[in-house]
DNA sequence: AGGATGATCGTCT
DNA sequence: GACGATCATCCTC
């Protein structure tokens, strides 16, 4: 199964268009199409929520230097970093920054657009809104697991990005589930999307 | 609608 | 041996 123009995800995204600085990449990925090729066809949707994990970020797995688990974070940009958490769940990141610098963007939620029935099958009778809302559910719906860790993003591989059209309005807020650096607004989402895991203030909203 | 809890295991100290 | 970038379920309000 190979990636090409997809009626719902759009046309293949030229990776050269993407910034590799972590915050810039995180913001750019909001609204981008994500497709995973499998025997069941292309399964994916529009990225509606991400989190940035910066170099020298106390909330990042890379904070204490390279280990076997976080190795991909220190590899080249635009590769998958996939890790297992809480004994149950896989989480999917796209690496950022030049090789040697440990950083990545966690993909937290998707608006399902392609292979929705396949996602529903994998997720087991979940409501459409919950098919890929949250990083664990997203990985399960897309069948992303440890075997994808370190793989390059792109056409010719399993995981590819698509250009779905114009950039959306982006909301920002604190990251989820971390204990360090809680105050930093490093979570980015499509403003107002119902597929975001938890609400974020609209851009320019009053505090 | 929202808070608490158990599941479950790889990774690092 | 503790804990985690989570989720589903069960409970109370």
C-alpha cells in the first residue's frame, strides 16, 4: 500500500516545507493530514491537537539525555518516536530539531477522515468523536506501535503527512498529564475543534 | 457532568 | 522498586 493523493486527506505534503524547530513544527502540524498505510488501506485524518517537547524541557523524556527508549528523539527530524506508557498505551510523536538534539511533537488527537470503519473496528465501538481523541486512542486507531519507533515519516513509508488545505486558527494552552513546566503554553490545537481532547482558550481570549 | 480508581508493564534509578 | 506525555469504568452529584 502506497501513499498518493487521497480524496479526504489531500495531497502528499512535501517534507521540505516543514520547519524542524520544535514549536514551529508543532504549530505547522496542526491541521495537517496524517495517514498510515496498512493492509486495510490508508487510515488517518486531520491533526487537531499536538504538544511540543523542547530541548532542555524538564517535562520531556529527553531531559536526562539519551536512553534506549528515547533514542529516536535524538535522531534526525521528521521521524517517528513511539513509546509505551501506563502498561496499556502507545503514544506517537514526530521528532524535531537537528540530529543530536532530543525533541519531538506529540500527536494528541485526530479528526478521523480516512478508513473510519477500520478505526472503529480497532477501537471497538467507540463513538466517532472518541476514535482518535487522546494519544493512546490515536495510536490504537492508526495501529501505530513499537514497530514504528524510529521510522522516517514520508511516502514510501507507513506514516505520511498530507496537505489538507489552508492553515487553521490555532489555540494554545498548557500540556496534559505532566508534572514539570506546567505553565508553558506548548499544547496547540485547531481552535474550536470538537475532536480536541480537552478545551483550549481561543486565540486572544481573555484570561 | 465530573471525579476517583484500577489496569498493566517497560524503562530507568 | 517506583512511576509514567493514558484510558475505560465505576462512582457520586
